[in-house]
DNA sequence: GTACACAATATTGTCTACAATTTTGTAGTC
DNA sequence: GACTACAAAATTGTAGACAATATTGTGTAC
């Protein structure tokens, strides 16, 4: 009596998440065209619902909709990629500042627990979990900072970071996540604002530095500049 | 041969703007119900288009959509209002920092020109222009900072600030905008990062302080807490 | 043989009708 | 007389059909 298609009749949010995950896991490459009718069939929903999902994904920056042309998985340029990190440094500095003032022992426990999950995922090698938990750590910090807006903004930025990582990740990725995450948490636990901010800034710099964001892949977006 | 209804057949963006303006000018009060069919008739468009506009406005935080219940003009709580300023201080600090490094003489001219417009609007007393230009100054700073994301985030925050101002504005508003704006610009022109940041922070504090954000109006959102 | 114009196809954008849900009003019963 | 259950009205949510637009393929003229 089971429905063979587990995604049948899924609400908009589920569809968004499935597409988001596919992008984050690189099953959907940047530039891929997303035909509405095709998606509607895959998810066994109406095209109207797919359109809702696509517009939602567009505002998260994961897909780009060109009028009368269709939706594509976004291809953030190098400049846009760097820009995401500019914004993240601004937001996350403030998040860390606030946490140094407000973090409860319970919060610290929760953060350490999350890092432990990251370690487990790292050992198991489950890419989906690694991607989700790594971003989740930063989101958890934002959530605990008590500012719904900083959280919301960072949610956006983490999504975009996933796409950027999928697009520009260099071959040699050494999973430095959990260790640096723990360092940030310990500074927060010690209420050492300056150190916590510095650690977070360095962490974000490391993440950015691990990407192939230099020269080369700069203009393959436009056919003209790519071929001439 | 003129169509009596000037908004007939308007695209989604126009509808959003008209509603946004109505909220910013307090013609639509927080909590007002926005019936889709009614709006569709007013703007002479289909209900589907109204739905698009409403979901876009929800994303900007100006309206709240409750499933199967309808759309209402948002009623940001005091906490949410303060939160907007937390986020703005974080974003605008970074905007000012970047501008101190990157602002060209041309940028400074443009900023001074904008402030002049604000002064003119202030003298004419056109509330619509005052609201728009006052927020526009901050958006111009963000635009000139060269970060599309900081700009996009601030765009959101300025919209929400308009709603908050409409909701919590105290009776005695002394239009301190242009003068403080000019002070920020002059510090930027002088490449004085610390002073510019400080001036901006104080300006935002003043704007926040002018609102009736203390106690009282805290929980009239929920009928239960309002009446019991 | 090449280039331009035109037609066919495919895909998106929009509107209208139907279904589901909530709210409001009414009647019946304790 | 008040409370509960039911029914009717109104409003939102969804889906399917139609129209507009862009792209691709073909034919003809130079």
C-alpha cells in the first residue's frame, strides 16, 4: 500500500529542500536548467507549486529565473562569492559578540554537542550530513545569539555558501570545520570577545581560502567572454 | 480616453510598491486584513497576481500570511523592532567601514546631493518623500559600499524600519535625519573610520530612541495577553 | 553556398474555475 | 438561559487550461 513515489504531493517547503540538497550535494550543477513541467512530474505536483518553490529558491539565491526563459541553478561569480563572505564576516562577528554576552551554559553544551555530531559525520564520510551540519553550526550560533534577523540573514548566506562551495571547491579539502568550530565555542564559553571574533574571522577566511576563487573561473558565465 | 483606474493591469512590482507606500504612510495600519479578492478588484488584476505580491511583501516582513487565514499588515513586536536595529547596526557598521576605504570623490558628491534632496523634502513636508529619501540615504551608502549583499540585506531592513516607524513613532518627531546623515558622509570623506562608525551608530541609536519602544505596547498582539 | 526571413515547437506566464478550510450564524438540547 | 453541535457563507489554496514569448528548424532568395 506504499506510494512508490515518496515525494508525491509534497508541500512547497519539501520541494525546496530537496532541490537545495541536490544543489548542495552537487547532483545539480550550477547552470543546470530547471524545467517546470519536468520538475512537476518528478515531484508529482502541479506546475504552480513548482513555480512557488522556484521563486522561493530564487530569493535564496540558489536559482536564477530569467523572464520567459526559465529557471537555472545559479552560477555565482567570483565577485559574488567573495561578497557572500564579506557579508558573513559582518553578520557572524556580531553573532559572536552577542553570544559572548548572552550564552548560557546550556547553550555551550548544545554547541559542543553539535560539533560532536559534525565529527561523527566527518568520520562516516556522509557528504550530505557534513554539508548540512557544517552550515548548521553557524546557524545554531546565530539562533542562540537571540536575534531572529541575524539568524534569517545568515540562513540565506549559508545557503549561498553551499552553492559557492559546490561550485568553487578545490580538490584538496581538508575538513578543518569541527576543530575551528570548537575553538570559537571555547572562546565564547570563556567570554573572551576579542578572541572569539578573531577565531571566527580566521575560520571564515580559511573557508574562503580553500575555494578556487582566484583568476581563471572568472568569466565563463558569458559565452562571449568565454569563447572570444 | 483615459482609464479611470490608474493602477489597472499593473505588474507585481507596482502593486508591491503601492501597498508598501500605503503602509509606510500609515494609510494601512498594522494588523489590517488584506483580502485577496478585494485587492484584486482595487488594482484591477487577477487574484493570482495579488498572491504573488503578498508573498513578496511577506518576504520583506511587511505583511504576515497565516495559512488558510489570510494576509495582514505585520505588527512587529517591540522585540522584533529592536532586533531590526541590532541587525542594522551590524550591517551599516560594515558598510561605513568599506566606504571609508573605497568611496570616490564622485560618491561623496552623490551622497551630499542626496542629503540636499532630503532637506528640500523636509521643508516641503511631503511625508511620502521624507520616508523614501531617509531610507534611501542608507541604501545609497550600501550601494556605494560595493557589496550587493549588504545592499540587499539593508533593503530588507529599511523596509521593516519603515513599518516599525509607522507603528511606534512617538508624537514628537524632530527630523534629525539630514544633519546626522551629513555628519556620517563628512567623516567618510575624511577617511576617518572610527568617527564614521561612531556617528552612524549614534544616528541609528537616535532613530531607535525616538520610537515608543518602552514597555506598554508590548503584548497587544495576542488577544489573551491583551485582555486577561 | 550562405544568410535572412518565416514557421513550428517548446516553455513560460497568466487567468479562471474548483476544492479545502476556516469562520460565522443558527438551531437544538440540557 | 447557556452551551454544544451542525450548517452555511466566505475566503484561501490548488489545479488545469489558455495565451504570450522565446528558441529552434526549415525553406527560399541572393
